[in-house]
């Protein structure tokens, strides 16, 4: 047997055939529409970035285990972007002088992470990023949370299908340093332990906690705090409550949009305050659907200006899993709505001209590239999803008419050639 190259895409990446692509396009367009209704404008940037922008301040896991890196011919170290936030911080810093803040931007990049492919995790995913720059007001949080609710509604997701869990790093730090008296240099590691709280068995967490220097009493108390829910808010130190942006949201009428949950940590070093994740309530999808947070100093890596940001990244894989689980995926789009079929080679030209007229009238129309028998062409048109066929036969054409067939019912009618676009348009309405 000949030794062909593999047809499968590189492990952890995906090909999207047109039917699937049409479903994705429909889903994403609904989301873009909602995002733009809030006044966010779309931007883009390069897939290759200097590796340093991730090393400076991102996530340990991404930098140490998941970056795709390469060295270019000029010996520059580059990475395929694993996320968009460092890129957008760079772009904001580079253009800050020209921008009117607050800036509301969104993008839809593909991102690469070297992960073990599994449910909800691949090596190339697409991520809708929505961020606001230049404001410290809790109004940003509220706007982002309202936007998330509207995006989920646009996908027809009922409120009980998902939950927006929110915490604040300021509160977390106070829990760890003041309430549990954990030394400042241990806060990052203990935070990472909390990030794994729901994924690991209790014994293993206990083991890791003791390796981090926590006493049994501290570990037990940590467990109590993490499961206290809203009651915890009253126990928190006053100065942390004052500094926390989230506390202002929790005291506003936007309180109902979110669930306070100190288990939400998020793995990125750049988050400084509010952190949040959206979860599917169905047990089938245990991974978070998407997440984000507030980052006070990331833009400061690139310029002297202090420009805070807050936003989130919504991944396509977890989103599609969610929509599939809840039976919310839209139907794939048909290839065309109308097929113009010549009966015999000599009518191919008139059929092509008529097809063009129909397209000018805004109808998605195909006509065969090769002439086949009428029955075969009708079967192909039906498979392509055409709801109407316009049959161009010799006698009718000579008389200035065509046959218009409703492909769903099989009903046929004659119409003058000039009236065909309007007749077909009415049938498709
Ligand atoms: P993240 O939580 O790493 O955050 O990614 C956001 C979302 O992207 C995840 O919730 C998930 O839906 C999707 N995602 C991430 N990695 C993968 C993967 N390997 N396979 C499939 N989907 C994946 C960030 O990236 C932040 N930069 C988001 C952000 C924007 N924060 C503020 N603005």
C-alpha cells in the first residue's frame, strides 16, 4: 500500500467542515451581536508574540508546561499566543495616547496550549475575549456580569443551566493572611491549592497543605471558610472589605447576577481583585465554561501609565459542550435555498443567467456545473437543502416561463421567467 501522509489534523487541533462551521458561525454571531450592543469594538493581533510577555506575568502552568515556543531566524524567542490578555495589554499600552478611556474591546483569537487533549481541553481553541480598560469602578464588573447574562440568554440558555461564581483576590489574601495567619510568601501556593480544591480528593489536599506548612487546624479552618458561602462576607476584615471592588458589587442591585464563592481563584498571576468563572450546572461538564477577572497592573509591563483592565475569555470547546448538553445547538445551515436546474445541456446558459438574477435578488442559489438527468439533479438539490428548485425546460423556456417546484411538498407551478425571483422569494419567506 502507498505510504500516504495522515489526513487527521495535528493532535488536539480540529478541522471544521462546513456544516459544523455554520453552527459555530451562528453561535458566535449571536454573541458578537450582544457584545456590540454594549458598545464593544472588535480588534485583533498577531498569533506570534515575544515569549517574554507571558514569562513576565501569566500563569506558571502555561509558561512552564503549555507554551508552544520557537526561535525565529533572527534568534528571537517567540510563542504561539496561549491567551489574548498579554497581547491586548501590549496593544493598549502601545496606543494609549490615541485612545479615549474607558476602552471597550473584544476579539476572537485562536490560542494554543500544549495540553493533554480531553473533554473540554484541546491544543488549539478559539476564545472570545471581552475587556474594559481604564476604569477602577465596580460599574465595570456590573457591566461585564450583565453582558455575560445577555450572552447566555442569546444562546437560549435558561438561568438554571449555569452559574456565575465570583470572588476577589483582595478578600482571598485577607482570608489567608489575616484569618488564617499564613505567611505572605506562602499565599501564592495556598491560593493554587484552593484553585484545585474541587478537583482533588480531600486527603490529597490535606497532604499538600501540610507540605506547604499549614497545620491540621489551619487546614480544617480553611475548609470551613471555603464552604461558608455568604456568611463569610461578614467575618472578613473591614479593610479588605473596603478595598475589594467585588464588595461594592455585592452591595448593589447587581447582587443577583452572581454567586459569591471563595473557591474561585483562577491560575493567572496578573489578576489583582475580582475573579470569576461561569460553570455549567450539568454534572456532565465539570470544567468551567469561561472565566476572567480584574488586572490592575498588566498594561504597566509595557508603559508607565497605570491602566487597569477587567474582562474574560470564553472558549469555544467548553461552550459547544455546554450547548450540546442542553440541546441548544442551532441546526447546520443548508448549502443553498434555491437550485436552478436546466433540463439538458443546451439550457445550461439560460439557467446560469437566471441563477445570477436570483442571487442579485439576495437568494442563496446554485446551478449545476455539469449537466445530469433532472431526477438526479433534484435529488442533489434536496440533499443540499434547497427548499425551491427552478426547472428550466426547453418548451417552457421558449414560451418565456419556468417551473418552480416546492422541494418540501413537491408542488409545482409555472411562472414567467421575469417573475421567478419574486415568486421564489415569496415561497422562501
Ligand atoms: P482561561 O481561563 O485560561 O483565561 O481561558 C478562558 C477560557 O478559554 C476557559 O474557560 C476555556 O473555556 C477556554 N480554554 C482555555 N484553555 C483551553 C484549552 N486548552 N482547550 C479548550 N479551551 C480552553 C484566559 O485565558 C484569560 N486570558 C481570560 C481573560 C480575558 N481574562 C481577562 N480577560
